């Protein structure tokens, strides 16, 4: 139920054990997404909460409660049926005709779009007639070396033979993969950066209740900042 706030979530789940952190996921305006997270001190408390609350009616919704699984540990179904391919890391000299020439050998191209990003780097989308044609292009061209022998030798001398770009893809090698939807790309980036974030930046969440209704973010921060660095603070809106 989207009307459930941090306090209501805490009050519901604190019956089963000591809670270390508790949060309802919400957008920047404070509107609930309809789900939340509860971190118990013990595994036994978490098991009791799952057994007792899963399937319970809270507000106007039947609640589903399960053990949290990290995003990188979740099973991801492979998308095997696609016709649209995303291409990047190809030479600046490539134009539409060259892209069509390189990829046309794998099948019928129904559409193609060549674009340039804000940093002047070219990329392209190619739509094939069939899934098989798109898959062949990915299998044959993804990670293809695009540097000349001289450029490779220079990279070796500079210790940059295995250099990667900001996206983690090897510099000088062609990128050819299924074109993802925007939400897929955003989720992948969030996962990549959250998994590589230094542990020194990881903190501890505190849940504070019984605050005066006039307490805002600034007042809460001022109350706790003398105890250490605060990375974020949020009061119910």
C-alpha cells in the first residue's frame, strides 16, 4: 500500500525483532514506490517476519515479504529473440555506407541509424530482418579488434594494451550487442556502479522515530552531524 510510510513499516515489523534499518522506497518527492526494506539484527527475526507477515493484508494491499537478494545475485533471463543491434567503438571514418557494408553480409538490414553523442563519438542502431541475422552479427563482430598493428604496438609500449573506457569496454574493440531498452541500460549502470563502489563509502542507516512534526531534513542533519559524516538524510513528508 503506497500510504505506508517509514514509521508504519517500522511499527509493523518491529514486533519480530530488533531492526537495524528500515526504509520505504520513494521518489525524490517522497511518493512511495509501494515497496520497502527491513534489515533485522538476527536471521531468526527475519524468518519470523516472513512467516507471519507474508500474505497479510496491510492497508488495502496483500503484502508479499521475502528475503532480500542482491541485484547481482538475481537470475536474469537471457533475451534471445531480437533484431535490433547497438554498435559503438567503430572508427570515426565509418559512415552509413560503411556500416551497411560491414553488417549487410549477415542479412537483410531493414533500418539503420547512425548518430553522434555529446562527446562526438559515433554509434549506430541496425535492425535486421530476422533474429538469426542479428545474432550472427553479434557473434562475428563483438570484440573485433579495430586498431591497426601500429596502434596496438603503441598501446603495448604505453602499457595501455588492455585499457578500458568509462563503460568498461576495451578501447579499440568493436562493441556489438542487442539494443537494450532505456530502463534496462539504467538498471545495468546502477548495478555496475553500486557493485564497484568502494567499501569506504558504504555507511549505516539509522531510523529515528518520535520526531516533532516540525523537524525537517536540515534540523535532523544538525542534530546528528556532530557524530560523523552524514551522506544523506530524509524526514517524512
